[in-house]
């Protein structure tokens, strides 16, 4: 199936005759939010990684395991959630040796230990095919409200767009070794909170269009302001994807509060604003229409 | 990897330097139990199904999707938990057509609707290999305590062993169409609760050995009492597996309470007792040692 069909698959999966009263945020965001009987609200996400798309047969198995958990933790970060625990299943290729299998688990466990998000369950099967890792994470909300892609009803043109860290060139290795922006997310929620947020998985431009305000009103993106990795170029920063940085919007006064209070090593850079009239890229004072680009796994 | 290696994989995954204070029941049971800040305690399970082991390329995709969720719901039943919601990831074979993919999601969704356990998240990838479905379920405890395989500290010889429904011959189709015993589990908890419980996934004998009391003390199993499906024989009932019935132990007085109060259509049958001296099978009054048999997926 092509990327569009995969989105269709998720829509089929989630289609329901009626909304569920416990489902605060449904499928389609970085994570779902589910209300329990007590005071807890869960944030849930699941991602599958497979050989050929997210890593190769040559990728160090430790890094494959690490990435399978990391992309899920990044989803929690994008929702303003903190991790609780994780589940993992693995479909192992026949003949996958014990040494490599162990390295996969250690890659997951080492990252799980860093974020106090232990693996509490799982399953493993052997099959005719490449390694497939599927991880689900359970998180809880840090504050009263989740930070969604939709944002609040008060979002409007003039709201600023910002991103953590630097973008581009993840294919050189960072797509395996990135740090999920959980710490940054927690600080953003404390200082802001942001109005809408997403993690950059498929490229800045494509993921920007997934923020409802940007898609609905439009945006002006200042290409000269975009923080590009030293080993990448602007095109890569716009569309490589798998940066797993946080892309978010906030009204100007909230953004000022975030920038003034920001005290973490990871940078926060304002790269544009929500603006009427579709997507516009600004470079050296010249404007051009923004294409809905971005990298999609096949 | 062979079955034993797969268990090793799970142990690697779960190995931690110290127990986690939120992890009430760790990996190794039908589900893990995780304590949240509020009053809720989660029961979490994950299972992966793959072509070749759990279904064939010819299996109706609706039934494949159904089974992927059903085995997880069965895990919740075995813990005395009720379902909240589920996450699903799919690794689809290249060329898997949209019609079949849709049928997979509908199989999951139809069963999810029956048990009010909506699919709230997921992911899908395309790969060189057969269909791999991975489902994680989130449940909550119905009572104060989860029903584990370990059982309580007061479990002892003389405790009775019982099973819901009938066993054997699941390969003829029931492994795809079985009803997760959530209703039965809820009623057992209300009337009992059972001391220890497991769902019969790998065969009665093998799963019986997974109940700590049975493994530690031993058991006497009355082969004449075992409820066998009409299309199966006793050997099948002992070792076919994938029956997904509930196998549980309880002190005699609790078992009497369960049997006296039992008002569901699914039968509950006492099939033996915990007894010192290893595993013993009794048939027509003659005794023989029980082998640790059972079906294991390769």
C-alpha cells in the first residue's frame, strides 16, 4: 500500500458509528487521549518499524530497538504527555540470531531506563520476512489539557510558529539516535502552553500542514530563520523528515513567555506565523507559494 | 527463533535492575498491572499474530483482524480486567489489496464494538513479508486485586482446578472465532474470586504448569471430567491449545460459591485439584504421570 492507503487503513480502523465518551482525542493525532474512571487521563500511541522502510538489514540492532521506542516517546512529547510504560512486539526473521535479538531488546531497555518508561509486556513471533518491531506507549497528561494538532478555538492569524532544535539530514544517522523531546515538551507546557503541537516526522512542510490552523488559514514561513543542521541544507530541513523536533504554534504573548523563560540547551526558534492566504515561503524578502512537500515512507 | 528463545526475548525485554514501584504485576503473566497517580490500575497486554504461525495466507482477513484483538481481550479476561481501548499496528505485505486491508480493520472493529473496546490508535507499514498484526490492549481492574498466574500465598494442595467451556480441536476454526471470556471472568471475580487464573492458549497441560501452585505442588487431573469439544478427542483437549478458555484454581469453599452462583451459558467444570507429588493424570481410576505437553507456535 502507498502512504495514502496507509492513512486510509487507520481511518478504517478508527471509524466508529458514534464518538466514545471516554475518547477525549481520537485517532489522527500524535496520540489518543482516553479518560479513565479516576482522575487519570491516558495518552496512547503505537508505531511499527520495519526493515526496508525505517532501517536496513545492516542497521545496528541496538539502534533499531532504540528507535522503535523513541518514535513513540516523541509522540507523547508532541501531546504534552509524560511516559508511564511501554509494550513491544517483535516479528523476527527466521534465523535472526540470539545476539542480535538481545541487542534489539537492549536498545529499547536502555532508552526506557533513561525516561523511566519500562517495557512491561510484549510478544515475539518468528516469520518469513524482515524484522518488524511494534511499540505502544502509555503516557499521562502533565497538565489539564493535551496539546493537539488541532489547537484551540482561539488560534488565529498572527500566532507564531516555532520549532525546537535543528532540522534536516536525519538520514545520516540522527533518525536512529535522536533524543525524544520530552524534557522540552514539559518545559513548553510549563511556560506556555503551546496552542498546537506536532513532532516533525515527515518533514517540516508536510507536518506544518497537519496543524489545523496552518492548513485552515495558511502560514508565512521565514526560510532564513529555519535552524538547519550543519550537515544539511534548507531543502533537507524542509522535507527530509524524521527530525523528531517539536513544531508548535502559540499566540505572540505566549511565545514571548516561552522564549523569555527558556532555559534548556535545545534551542527554540520562531520560524514564521499563521497568516491568511495559503502557505507562503519568504526568503531574502521574496515570497513564493509553499508546496505540500515532505518525506513519506512507502 | 524457537519458542524457548522467544521467552528469552521477553525476559531480556523486561529485565530491569530494580523493580518499578508502579509495576504491580510484571511481564510474564497474561497482562501487566500498572498503578497510576489516581485510583486507576491499568492491565496491559500485547500480542503479535503473523502469517504462517497464527493464520495462513488463505485465512479470511476479517477473521485475522478479529483474532488479533480477541487474543488480547482473552488476556484481559485472564487477569480479571475489563477492557478500555486498544491500539493496533499492521505490517502489510506489498500488494496486499485495499479490500483485504479493509476486511482486517473491520474484523478488529466489529469485535471492538461488541466489547466496547475501541481502537484508538495505530500505525501501518508495508514490507516484504506476510501480514503481521500487533495489538495492545488497555484494561482496568474490576476488583481490588488482579487474578494472576501466581495466585495468592494461601493457595495450597486441595484447591480445586476448573475450566470454562470445552477444550480441543480449535484448529478446525474456533481459534479464529472464539469468544473472549470477559463476561465469564467478570462473573468469576464477582462470585469467587479465583485464586489464580490463565487463559488456555498453548494447551491445557502446558498452561496448567504455568499456574504457580500447580507447578510448585503438583496436581491431579481427572481426565474423565475434562469437557471435550464434540469434534475433538481427549489428547486434543489436553494439548491442542488456542481454546482461550479460562483455567483457574480456587479453594473448595470458593469453588462451591462459584458453582452454586453460576448463571452464564458457558459451562464451568471442575477438572482436578492441586496435589503434592507432581502432575498426575487420573483416568478410569488409574494414575499416570502428566507430561508437560502443549502446542507452541514455532
